[in-house]
C-alpha cells in the first residue's frame, strides 16, 4: 500500500538547480601538473587566480610541476638521528678522547680519597 504523498522525502528547494538559479560560474582554467611517478593531475583554477608552480599529486603525494619532461624530485627524508650522531657532528674523535680522559682522571681522583 503506497502513501498518499508523492513527493515524500524531499524538502522545499531541493529540486535541480541550474545556472539560472545559482548565477553564472566564474571562468576557470584546468592546469596540468606532472609528478615524478608519471601521474598527471588537472586541478581547476579561477581564470584570474595566480597559478601555483607546484601542486601535490593526489595519487602518490609527491610534488608535481607544470613541466612533463622535468617533474620536481621527491623530497629527501632525513633518517632519524640518535643523540650520539648529533654529538659526533659537533666533536671530533680527538675531542672525544680528551673529554674521556678528563672524566676518567676525575673518577680516579675521587676514588683515591
């Protein structure tokens, strides 16, 4: 048994809207971008907008550029550095040996007392 309301589940203003009701859309330009993995994406920009040089690839996340023959390189991910790695960047092996000798001398002096 069907209900008596033929437009059940709709609301006022939910009908199809065209440009006559919304107004005209702004002129757009579709700009191609290419990533290092060979993906192409074409985002749409307003005609008067400033076009960015790079765009993130929606498929792989790499940066994409406007040149298909020379896309931007993938950013380098620096590996995690330990505290010892940072210390070795600041001090030479000779500095480390001198500091170790100093610490051992203090330790030996405290044990003699």
